[in-house]
C-alpha cells in the first residue's frame, strides 16, 4: 500500500466536508493577542507546531515535561505551571484526552485563573452534556468558551488538514478563526454549545464501528481461506469500504500499530456516545457491541496502539 496515496485519499475525504468562508490570518490579530496551548499529545503537539510554523507567538503547557521540550525547540515559550499558561492569555486552546482530564485541568483553578473576557477554546473530544457544564464554569469565571473538537488523526494534524466542529458564539469563533485556519482545512459552525461535541461523537461512532466491521471482515475472509494480502489490497478499494481503511490496511499489513488514533481513546469516544444516547432516550446497539470488543483489546494491552490493532485483538 502506498502510504502517501492513502493519506491523500483520506485528506480528500475530509476535504469534502462543507466549507465556510476561509479567513486568512491578520498580522494585527496575531501580534495583539497572547495565546496559550494546553495539552501536547499526539494531536495537540502537531496543532501547536503548525501555529508556531505560521509565526504565532505561543506559550505551551503539558503536565509531563518531554512534550514541552520539543515545542520549545520550535520556538514556543514554556509555561512550567498551568497558572503561567493561563493567567495572561487572551486565548487558550486545550486538547486533552478525556472529560475527566479537562475537568481536572480547567474547572475551578483553571478558568478562575484566566483573565476576564478571555476565550477558552476546547478541542478535546468530550460529550455534549460536559461541554454545557464547561460553558457554565466559564461563565461563572467571567470568560468565554467555544467547543471545537476536530475530525482527523495524526496525519491530518501534521498536514494542518483537520476539520473543526465548532459550537458556541459566532463572534467568539471570529476571534480565533485565523488561528483555526492555520491548524485545519475546514471549519463547521454547527450552532450552540453542545452541537460540536454531538457531531464529533456521531463521526467517531461511525469511525469506530467501521473499523470494527473492516477488521471482522478481514478475519472472516481469512477463516474461509482467502489470502490476507489479497483482502488488504482489495477490500479498502471497494465502494462499500470507508476511505480511512486504505491507511489502516497498510498498518495491518506491516503489523505496525504506532498510534495515529489510540485504540483506548476510540473506546472512550464510543463510551461517550453511549452515555449521550442514554441521556437523550436512545439506545445504541452496534456501537455498544463494538465498544465491548475494543475493551477486550484494551484488556489485552493494546490500548495505546492504533485503533487498527482491533484486527490483532480479534485474532487472539
């Protein structure tokens, strides 16, 4: 499988999301604002690097120090404490792993440290009811809040081809649109707080169940005597296959599962989808079944591997 070709196909798929007006960065906007980025994992570190590469002066903070050092080498200013990252910032981006982590970092001491009328933009994947709680915490602290989870994984983050699903005040979005355009290719303003998180969970539910269906189809084909290489070369190109399986087929073929989207985080998103379904009087079936199979993979020690490792788990 040609990885460059696969990534181009995935990027083309993401590019097909409806586009808003593309707003180019303004030098005046950039130089007049102090910007911080909190959370430098697989996604956050790449997003922050794209801001730095565009000439944005950026303060970065991460609970572990190693990710900070890489950003310092790129020209970022290091915040040794969360307080240093938040206190003087006009705009704070967060990209954290789970609602519990967002709560621990930003609720109470986090938002209360930020100056009045500053803007917190949370790019983490969380559930809609949590984003509404975050908005309330921000209001009580006198700051503004946008939810802006993203579609895409490591390759799209590196290439600045993410799609941002934004919920919140349109005027707040306009304040950061030039920064979002540096990190992504499309911005969808979906409405009030909660709508961005809702759509992100819908998208990731489709991603998780599609990955499961692809992995199980491979295992079924192999059990009936079809060659693994034939299946990996053929299935992703069929009209019934999701475009991202092109890249995942390459990982499975090489048996290399370096995380582009960690399996344990996909499981987390399926769990949040299930929670949100229950909160809205709906019951998931296929997604809940997939969630249990991803949990089995985590129990086998595959949680930090790419989600494509579910194929490996189904064979054990």
